[in-house]
């Protein structure tokens, strides 16, 4: 599989056409990341083979209920690779049964992982990767410099930083996934390290840095100004250093910060309700964020179980979710609304009542700061390209590659 195809995987394989089905194989993790939304991690809730097999049999025997032409079988925790033996059995069984059933997903599937990277090098993990390489997408989470990474991503018992244990596996990962992108999370405490962290990740050979602020209400007075200052600094570094030619950072996206048409741009941001998740107890969820270990304030939103299947009545609220049904008037009339994200699970968890129709707006000021910096980035970049006589070539290449992030 070539680098271009791997880059496509990193963005979104079969975007809009693939069913996303998630196995919560464990709620355990080596780390206790300070910004983690998984508030109920534990060592006890580990998926059994019997639960996994029953779930697979249910999904594959109800082909008419899952008409999407492709599927992403996603594995999360905690840390999914802690359960590599189970995952290996699951993937073997999926391949076997899809073939035996002549299922429409056979040869149109991916196994997807987001891992902390700590045990990426272990023989069992590497054997699994070698066996499934042609249908595999793996992202390793590394937050930037050692200082920024270790500020939040610490071991759960000793609180020792995990940077050194992760960064040692980056060369192996990039050798196997040359276009691999990483996911960086920004919280209040680590805002001052954004610029140096993105540049550090570039120096490690990571060309695609997907980065976002946490959706939870953790932001302090003045964080938006600090955030904007860091993004302006990062914009200068990327443009002056020429990184924009070969590297990507999702903070700078040309389509960001425009008004949205209430008719043509009235979509829900995420796929909650169109996705499906299962946990160790065999309960089914519209998204992993509705499982109990992901919720601070609310009860889990269970839509069925592996024995009885999906209760479609419990999915009904998700079928009517769009920007209008959950946004307040300020959000609907916002002149820079495009690119302002939300998490359906956080909407539910932060709402005054048990509803998915109340949009959480904790990132409002952070989005506005990002838009201001984003405008600066593109104005500066296009001025530079025009002075160098390269704008036409840049826009032509951008149109041909049609990247989702710039």
C-alpha cells in the first residue's frame, strides 16, 4: 500500500460511505492522562471472546440493517493493544465470517486503532500488524515535546511522563505507516507549548498533525488570547520555514470561519447514532461517548445489547440531529460558524437535562481565537506565494490533491 493511500487512510477512509463499528475491548490503560474524557477507566471491564463473537454474529447476520458499502472496525480502550490476543481473534473471525457469508463488506473494510504507542513494539502487536497490514490504520498519540507530552500523558500509578516510551516507537510506526498522522490534544495548562510541539512533531517525521482543544469546560479567563498568540507564532513558523509545502496542521484550514447557510449547511458535526459501539457487558451505544465510563454527569445511553440487538426507538433522537436542532441563536447566527466542532457525547453530558439537543459551547472563545489566527495564516501565506509567483501553482496542486486539512 503506497504512501498516498496511507495518507488517505489517515484522513478518513471511505468517508461518508463506511459504517464505524467500535469494540471497547478494555477500559484499562497504562496512562491516566489529565485531560482524558474517560472518567471511568478500570481494570475489571475487559471484553470476553464470547461477547465479541456474539456481537460479530449479530452484526453480520443483519446485513440489511447495515447497508453502508464499507466498514471500519474500530478498537479502543483504555488502551486497545493491552488486549492484542483478543483483538487478533476478533479480526481473524471477522475475516473468516465475512468471506463465508459472502458479505458485502468482505474486502471493503479497515481495522482502525488509536493507541498511546507504549507497547507498539511488542512482538504480538507487530505480528498482528504484519498479518493485517493491507487493511490497517493505526495512529499513535504523541502530544509534542517531552515537556508538553509529559504534562498530561502520565502513568496512572507513578505519574511519570510517558514521552520516552512513546517516542522510541515513532520511527517503527512511520516506517510501517509513512503517512501516519498523530492526534494532539490541547488543554488549558499546555497552551504555551503549542508552537514548539507542532514543530517538534514535524522534526520526528510526522507530516500530518491533527490537533484540537478539549470540548469540556476547562478553559480559564484569558486562555483564548494565549491560544491565539501561540497560533500566530505557529503560523509564522510554518510559513517562514516552508513547512506548508510538505506538512499539515489541522489548526489551519482554509474553509474555517465562514458563515453557514441554514439550509445547505445544516448537518450534525459527528456520526453519533450512525456509528455503533459495544462494551464488555455486551451493551450497544450510538457512540463510545455514551458509555458510562465516558460520562461525568449522566447515565449511559444504551440502545440495545448483543442478544436482543438494536432498539431502533432509542436511536430516534439521533436521526433528527442537525445544527439547528441543537444550537442556540448565537451559534446559528454566528458569522464564523464553519469549522466550529462539537461532540455529541459532551453535549449530552453537559446539558441541563438528559438530552442530546443542547449544544455545549465551552470552546466558543477558543474557536474565535483559532479563526483569527487562521485568517492571519492564509493572508500571510498567499502574500508570500504571490510575491514569489507561486500562488497559481500552489492552488493547482491543492485542487489536484484535494486535502481535507491544510
